[in-house]
C-alpha cells in the first residue's frame, strides 16, 4: 500500500499541471436534506399551490383526450354520425384550448417558483459566507468558495424549476392513466402494463449510467478548460521558457482523454432514444396482438384500441420525468450537502448578543496581555501589552512571522485574542458591534485588491457616499491624481481582471486614496509601500504624511525613514515585544532594533 | 459555406463517419414510416376485412421494423457525434498549438475571457452543428419527402388540410428560436457578471471586511442575483409565450385529422386504417417542424463560431524563426545597436545602443513607463525592434533559432505567475526533467528553500489558483528559482524581487552573482542596494538612455540615480553621521 501511494506521490511531484476536481457528483437520498430544500419552497406557498393547480389542468387533458378520441372513432365515425363528429371534435378542441392556458400558467408559475427559490438560496448562502470570518477564508482557496455559491446552487435549478412540482403531477397522471386503463379493459390494461417496468429501467438505470458517463466528460472538460484558462494567462512564461512542446503533449493527452470519455458517454446516450422507441413498439405490438384478438370476440372496439395506444404513449412522459427527478435529487443531495455545510458554519468572529455600536472614537488603542494562536498551535502572540494614545503613530518592526501582522489582524478584529483584551477608547473591541469598529479603521495592505469597475468606483470604495469631487480630492491628496488623469478615460477608466492594467505602485496609490476617503481614526499600513518605486514613494511622501496626520496609525514597514518618524516603535520577536521606544532611544542602546538598522545599512553601503 | 471550407482540413479526414451516419439516417427515417404503414394494414386488412391470419405478419413486421430502426437510429446518432467530436479534437489541438506561439503583442490586446469563450462556447457550437445539426437538416427534408409522400398516397384532401397549419407552426418555431438565443445569451452574460461579483468578493474579502463594506457588497451581489433571476424569467417568458402555441397547433392538427378524416371515413372516401395511420404520421412531422427554428440557429451559430475560431487560427505569425537559425550555446554577449521600438504608433524605445560583455551585469533604472521592460523584452524576441538590431553573441536575434534563443535567455517577470501544480514542477517549468537536487539548489539560491521546507508538503505543495496562497515575495522567489534552474546565458530580472524584503533581496543578489559568474544579467530594480554592484548602470527616461556608468560615476553626477540614492540613503542618516564615510569612499572609487 505504502509503495503505491509513494509512486502516485512521485508522479504528482513532477505532474506538469494538477487540476483538482471541485464538482459535486452525487449522494444517496437524505430525508433531512430534502426537507431543508423543501422548506425553501415553503417560502412561496401561493406559488406552489398555483403551480400545482395549473399542472392539474394539464393532467385532466392528458387523461381525457385519448378517451375522447377513442369515443369519436367508435361512436361518430364507426356509427357514421356527422353531427356527433362535430360535437366530439368541438369538445376536443375546447379541451385543447383549456390546455393552452393551463400550459401557459404552468410554465410561468413553475419557473417563477424555481427561480425564486434559487435566488433566495443563493442570497442566503452569499450573505452567510460574507459574514464568516478570516479563519474560514484562510483555509479555503477562493475558487472552491466560488464553486459552491455558483455551481452548486445552479445544480439545484432544474430540480426546483421542473422537478418538484412535476413529480407530483406526474404521479397523479400515472395513477389516473392506470385507473382509466383498468376501468376500460382489465386484460388489455394488464398486457399494456408489461412494458412499464422496462420503461422504468430505461428511465432510471440507463439514464443514471448515461448521466454518470457525462459527469466524467464534464470533469475532463472542466480540467481542459482550467488548463486553457491558465495557459492563456501564463502564456508569457510558457513562451519565455519554451515549454510549448511539453504543454502541447499534455494538452493533447487531456484532449484525447476527453474524446474517449465523450465517445463512451455518447455511445451510452445513443441507446436511450432507440431504447424508448423500441419499448414503445413492443408495447404497441402486444397491444395490437391481444387487442385484435379481443376485437375478434367483440370485447373491444377500434376506437378503444386507439385510445389504449394513446394512453400507452402518454405513459412514457411521466415515467421519464419521474426518472429524471430521481436523478436530479441524487445530484441535488451532493450539492445541497456542500451548500448546507457552509450555511451551518459559524463565524469565528461574531457580534455578542446585545453588542453596542462603538460611538465615534478618538483612537486610543490599548493591548493588554494579548495572546493568540492560529489553529491551536504555537502561540503567534504571547502576552502583548502596549498603549497608543489617540493620534500617535506606532511602527511594528521584526522579521516575517514575528507577530506584526497578527497584531493588525486582532486590532481590526479579523480574529479575536485567545486571552487578554484589546481596548479602543477604553472599550473592549470584542464587546462592541463589529461593523461600527471596522468602519472607523482603515487598512492598506501590500497587495491591493482592485475591483472591476471605474477608478472612481474603486476609490469610492472607502466611502460610498463620497461625491466625485471628494474622490478627486482624496486622489490628489495622495498624489494619485496625475497618473489617473493620464489614463484614457481619467477617473472613468474601467479597470478589469483585478486591475491588471495598473502597475503595482498605481494600485497602491488607489488604495491610499481609498483609505484617506474613508477618513478613519485608526489607520493601518501593512507593508503598504513595499511595491512602490522610490521615485513614486518620494512623490507620495507628502500624501502619506497627510494620510497619517491626526490619526492613530500602525505601520509595518522596512523602510527606515517611515519607521523613524513613529512615536512608538515596537520590536517583535517570536510573538513578543522585545524592545520598545522611540528611534533615538532605541538607537542609543545596542539591542535588536539597532542591530536591524545596521544590517539594513550594510546593504546600501 | 466559406467558413466551413476553410475549416475542412479538420473534418474532412473523418468524413466517412458522416457518410455512414447519413446512410443510416435515411434508413431510420424510412423504417420509421413502416409503423404507420403497418398500422394501416392492421386496421384495413385485419380488423375491417377480418383477415386475422395476417395479423402475425404485421405485428412481427412492427417488431422487426422497430428493431431495425432502433439499430439504424443508434448508428446514425452515434456516428454523427463521433464525426463531430473527432473534428473538434483536431481543431482544439490546433488552436492550442497556435495560441502557444502567438507573439506577446497578441496577448497585449486580447482578453482571457474572450479567448476562453471562443475555446469553449464557439468550439461547442461548431461541434454541435457537425455532430447533429447537419443530420437534423437532412432528417427534416427526408421526413418531409417520405412523410408527405405516404400521406398523399393515402388521401390528398386530408393531407392538404393537415398541411394547412404546418406553415403556422414553422413560423412560430422560427420566431421563437430567433428570440430564444439572445435571451439565453443574456442568461449567460448575467451569470458571468454574478460570477465575477462573487469571485471578487471572495478574493477581496480582506478589503471588504476592513472597510466594513459588507452591506455594499451584499447590494452588489443582490443586483447581480436579481439580474440573473430576471434573465431566467425572461427565457421562461418566451417559453410561456411560444410553447403553448406550438403545443396547441399540434393538438389542433389532431382535431383536424379527426374531424376532416372522420368525415371522409363516414363519406367512404377514406378507410379507418388510413385515418389511424394519419394520426401516427402526424407526430412524425410535427416534431421536426417545431425544431425548425433550432435547426436554423445551429447553422447560423456554427458559422459565426467558425469565423471566431478562424480568427485565432489564421492570425498572422509574427515571430518567424529562421529555417536554419543559430542554435549554438551562447556565452552571453549582448548588444543593442541603435534600437527603436514602437507599439501602437508610440515610441517605447528611441535609438538605444548598449553593449554587455559576457559575465557582466547591466542594471536598469527609470520611472514607470521609461522603457525598461520594453528594452529587455527584445532579448528573447517577445517583441522585435522596429529599427536597429539586438545581437546575442554577435548574431542578430532574428537570425537565431527561436527556441535556442529563448532557452538561453531566462526572464523573471514583474508579476510572477505560478501554474496549478506542485512547487517542484513550477520551478522545473523550463527543465521538466531536472532532478530534485537541482530544484533544491535553485530554490536555495533564490532564497526560497527555507520557506518551502517549512511547508507541510514541501516541494509537493500545490500552488496556483486553487492551491495554497503564497505571499507576493514567496511567489517571486519561486519564479526566480525557475529562472535559475533554466541555467541561462542571459538572465533578465524585471523588478523580480520587489516584494521581498531588503535583507532577503541582498542575500539573493549575492548568490546570483555567484550563479551568473561568466554570464550576463540584466536587472531592473528600484533599490539602490540591488543596482549598485552592476558593472553598468543605465538610466532610462522616455525610451532614451539618459545616464550610464558605474555606481560611483552616477553618484557623482546629478540625475535620477543620485536623487533615488539620496532618498534611500536618507534612511541611513538616522545612524548619525556614521554612513557618510563609506559613501565618500564609493565616490572616490
């Protein structure tokens, strides 16, 4: 066993590309989940009832029409009564006319119902996921969260638009047809029913086989497309490293795999229609064989035979649809399990019951013996205490992993401390309303996220109520105005694909403008200037200073000129503050800080 | 037709599948009409004429015809699909091949989303027509000919009255599909937008939460969710409007056959068996009629799709590799001879001349847009110079075999791109056969080994879109290791260490000096600490070289280099006078 795993792992090490499949396949039926799904339909009771009523209209036609046709043949045509013909023809036309309205109503209502359910389910899922905290997002790649909100919810669409309502009407239709057939002629009814089990088999077993085989096709196709997407995005690297031949071989392998799977699925699928046809033909043959014999003995009429043939034909639709619903349910189980797993995940950071909104703060921050551990492992922070008076600037210094970012994550309450208290203006931040806290803090990170939309929209993200003038003013304050005006549409320039049109420095300037527009009392800069070139940084120094003015600020930076100006420098090592003080004070000693500064100096000299 | 002719090399080799499929299709349609015909015989001869002995033949005829029809139907459907998928298999490979050789200027203009929609939706539309659309059109005409022939042979009056409503059905069907396609396109578009909204929300979750913009995001999502809902309801609305009519017309045909046919039977112009047979043929004709719109659409869609695919396939190759280009290994001498480069009518480089001896390091400094990236992009022929020439080893890059040239020039791009695979395979991207020792060595030199070793899965860790999220600095170091492993004669670092801290960058540049001994390095950076040891520092401004020289020389003259140095050096003043000594030394030396 071990060796098998190792070989597989060894293959994976060198795999040119690895695409994990992230699509739900199917699960056995689970009543609890079905109940939960049905409760979503329960939100629209009137739509449910109306849809059921409309479909019942359709059932009535499906049940009455063949009988009427049979009667026409026997009574009017066989009996040569032209007036009766007119009467029956008129009745049939009227019946079909009613059916016209029933069909309209059914299509409209079932779609309304289904789309409403899907919409509210997705809405619930999205707002729930959005309310989850960082411990949730840190553990999952963005792609897999996206798959659940989009693909898994869409997988339920068919079930809700067609499946649920139809399955009830289909059952009723089947029962109705069986009753009518038996009341017309028991022998013939029994004979016609012999093909029903075959129909069921085709509609469930063969269809399940077919569906599974298409799932394999879809999996192959989504890998193929994942690779294509990635190849296009990384094409410059591929061309630079002359990887075309290897990649072509890899792609052709995937493509051939897809071809094989497709042929296999198509082979199975091609059995479906002929299978249905042939079963129908066997049914008809049986019907005529026995029907004619009954006819010979006068126990049957031509019209009745035609009616029977039509009923037998009508059997297929409900059976087929029920089979489909069954299959949809199996798929829905897998998707809904994944959806409910998210809906049942509780946020790690949550407002306490009765949490009070934080009033407008001055910006006094205090950490008191704060401890924190990610995933119950080693402590990331171990007894941190410090105080920053309102308007003070604090620089956090230390190596990667020393605890600087954790302090920031706790201050913005992305996580909550495992021990100790963080107070803003003397209020424990874990006891106050989350949004009221965060809306008074702004965070500028090393990697800025740019949303698709205009530059104006992106800056306005800091404060949606800001006027255009205020946005421009904010951009001007951080020296972003110049480059924005040089873009073809100025502030109205559309940025796409995560801001790829902008350089890293330009993106950072936009995030500064965003922060200044938000006008927070507490500002956090986490390596915010690392990707800006020196020249630009020099240009924005003034803007940056304005950004910091009068606010309590926490700055994580390597650039000494930024650190030097801080009123308090905290030096972190292994989750502890090992030194604290002002630049001058710390430089007088011979501790960690002085050592760090001197080390940096050496690189330049 | 023109479009299909240009794409014929992909489907012609598989034409035998199509030919067999069509033969079987003709048989399927013909056999399908056996059922109404036999039904007619059963009623006319067995029931009316009481020839009960013949029943066994007709009933077994039904079974045999059904079996034969089933087999033919299976064959025509399967072979048609096989034809389609094989044609598209070759086409997809060819498209991928083409995309892998498009010049950088091509990717500057196209959007990933657009290419993806061609490679998915368009390819599928094209396949659908080859696989089923063509067959359906043939089937449509066969049915019309066979079905009407049989009906006319039985009774002209009844056939004409049945036919009276067919044009109406065809009209409704065509109109329906004409509206349905754009409506489905809207569904896809709104789904795409909703997808983007959710994706951005999840990826930008730090930004969303830190600005407490959850409510705003919720609104954005809700409007996208509603738009998707509306688009779906609009499609349902079309179904609601058109489908009941198509159903009604089909049903009314039944009433017509029953009424007119019944009257003809009563009047003795038609036998009962013929009437029953008419019923049976009716469904045979109505079904394809209601699909007429769909058929016409698969044709127009496939032509439009084929055209978009040809756009890719027939895009001009602008990076021709000479037939017998130079392939010898280079040592790394590089020369730019009076090079100018224009993109979209704008000059990115103006008359650049520069020479780098093998084993030297050239550093490039300049503000954003000064032309640094453009300059180094000419080396591996990502772009070709508009004027002048770039020489590697004294040979014009355009005289080099393209593969040989690129495998000797390794570039680390400004934005590091990692593929969805292991860290190992990402580092070994340029040399897939590299040993673990080589990969580890490259990682060590790029200062990446330490953090990779700390990951629970080490070099097996999956990265890329769905893999572990790495920091910008970590990605840059993996990209750097990739370049080191490629063992190039010329290494180009385009702002490749901007996201790593100064200490790490310092240690990387020291190990690079060792690795690149005897070979040539071009480095673009903002930090003086990275640039200062270069043999030649070149300052670019608006596509021109405005300053060049060593660290000491450039410090001695006013210009961008010195002002950047001053800015970065100001950091050091805080050491209180101490740093001045070494700087004076550098100026003198």
